[in-house]
C-alpha cells in the first residue's frame, strides 16, 4: 500500500476516488462509511513531528471548502467553527457555530501505567457535533477520537447539509528508511576516516579517496536506476490512466445506453397503454352516444305515450259527459212518464166508468213500453260502464308503461353517469402516466449530470497523480544534478591530485 504525504494533491485525489467508487444504489450512510474506511485505510507519514492528525473531508459540503479537503492538526488544541481566528480551521456556513467544537490531544496514563496521548473532541455548538452518528452534548464531557472516526458538523454525516470529516492519525517518520540511514552514516564515517588518511590533494574540504569516488559512482547508478524506475512507473500510470478513462467512458456509454433503452421501452409501453385507453375512451364515447340516442327514442316514446294518455283522458271525459247527459235524459223521461202516468191515472179515474177495459189495456201497453224503454236504457248504461272500465284499464296500462319507461330512463341516466366517471378516471390515470414519464425524463437528466461530474472528478484525479509524479521526477532530477556536480568535483580533485 502506498504511503500518503500530508497536504499533497494525491490525498485529495484519493479521497475523491474513494467516494466515486461507491455505487449510486447504496444508501447515503453506507456510502459515507465506505468512503471513510477507504480513506482511513491509507496511512499518513510525515517528517514534521508537530503534525499529529488530519481531518479529511468526505461529504460534498466539506469538499467545497476553499481551504482544501484536508485540515492539518499540528498544535495541542484547535478550535473549529465559522468565525475562528485561524482561517485554515474556518467552515463558512450559517449552520456551523462561530466556535463549533474543540479537538485537542492530551497525555494520559493507560492501564499499563504508561504515558500515552489521547485525542479528545468537545462540542460547544448550537446545532450539534456528531461523532460516528452520535450527537455530543453541548458543553458536556470530551469524547475520545480514534483513527477512522467520522466527525460531522451541524447534521449527521449522511445528511446533505452536513460537513463530515474522517480523522486519521499521522505517523512521524524520517524521509528514508532506518537501514538506509545507518548505511549512509556508516559510509560517511568510512569516507571521513579515509579522507583523514589523505589519499590525494587539491580539494578545498580535504583529500578524497577512490572509495568515495566509487561510492559516488554507485550512488549515481542507483539514482539512474531510480530515475528509470520512476519513468517506468510514470508510463505505467499514464497507461493505467488512459485505460481507466477509456473504461470509464465505455461504462458511462453503456450506462447511458441502458438507461435510454429502459426509458424508451417504458415510454413505448406507456404510449401503448395511452393508445389502448384512447380506444377504450372512443368505445365509451360511442356507447354513450348510443345511450343518448336510446334516451332520445325513449323521450319521444314517452311524449307519444303522454299525448295518447291525454287523448284517452279527453275521450274518457267526453264519455263521462255523454253518460251525464243520458242520465239527465233518463230522469227527464222518468219525470215525464210519471206525469203522464198521473195524468193517465186521473184520466182513467175520470173515465173509469167510460172505458175501464180500454184503460187497463192502455195501461198494460204503456207499462210494457216503459219496461222495454227501461231495459234499453239499462243496456245503454251497462255498455257505457263497460266502455268506462276499458278506458280505465287502458289508462292503467299506459301508466304502467310510463312508469317502466321512467325507470329505464333513470337506469340509463345512472349508466351515463357511471360511464362519465369512468372516462374521468381514465383521463386522470392518463395524466398521471404522463407525469411519471416527465419525472423519469428529469431523473435521466440528473443521472447524466452526475455521470459528467464523476468523469470530471476522475480526470482531475488522474492529472493530480501525474502532477505528483512530475514533482517527484523533478526532485530526482535535481538530486541527479547534485550528484553529477559532486562527481564532477571529485573528478577535478582526482585530476588535481
């Protein structure tokens, strides 16, 4: 595993790389944990003994700080907040307090009665400080911080408004390994002894030996080998960068094609469903038109039946008038017959002696005629009553038919209302489908933007790595020039000797 230098661009690039490798389908908390563990697994080595820790940004808001993504901790105590004196430890956000929290180191005695250094965090904010999703109490006891812990300001680490950092311990080390230092000191000691013995003349700092010259040659060959190794590593890194960029572009292209194909299939399915719904809507419109035509026919029949009912009522009323006239005529005739009988009785009584036999015959004849007349009137009355019954039955049948037509009309109205509600619901469903399609299109635009940002971050990371390697090559070239100058001086001293 490579050793990372504090404050170098490679740390920023590796932080971005760790966050970019998390898939989009992972939850925000799991993504934050993955990024923090990836960064914490990369050890930090620094030759400055004052630096004891680094806070590396892992959330989007924290990475947007213009001071950089790394906060280097070198003093015994640091105060972080919006309005702290040291600009390096400022977090420019209204959700962060002026003096949000304090992080400091303190020497304590462990269980083995040995002196050790502990890193402590104390909250002094309004919106709170979180240590691994646990909110610290304001002005409460300080909490111990370990390597790989996540410190978040103003919100939990997975929140969009949070300023989340991962804490990493810094191991103090010398620029080269210990064995190399010992070897270099031994060579210097031997060369000093040989210089003191004096194997030559002409150098201002004293004579130089052949062993020094050979050691300079060996160091020159070693530097050349290191330079060649650095060039090979640069070439491999550039090829890896090109392959990574090509792979990333192919993945982006495949993801775009898959997303586009998926959305096109969904759009086709939605278009088919919309067409089917439109066909069903057309069928429903046809059915409703047929129902309207049937309703108009029923209205026409109803008007005809009401007209026929009115005509039957007029006929019944005229028949009643005729019956009343016949009853009046019958009463008149009865009164007339009664008067005639009284007159005939008077005449008979007056002329009883004159024509008793004729009177009886005449009376018999008149009574028979009256009976016949009464029978005829009774038959006429019966006929009128039968016709009245028939007209009433006809009126009842017409009323029943009218009620049936009214019920059918009500049922058809209910069906029309149901069909109208179904049509309204289908329209609402179609509008919802159109809204879903628009939401899916917005999601595709958002995914495209995220892919573009990831591509830009990968490019920046690659250029950062290349710049670091170029700096290392320049340093190696300077060392090589120094060794060349030293070798040239040694040669001149040998020539002078």
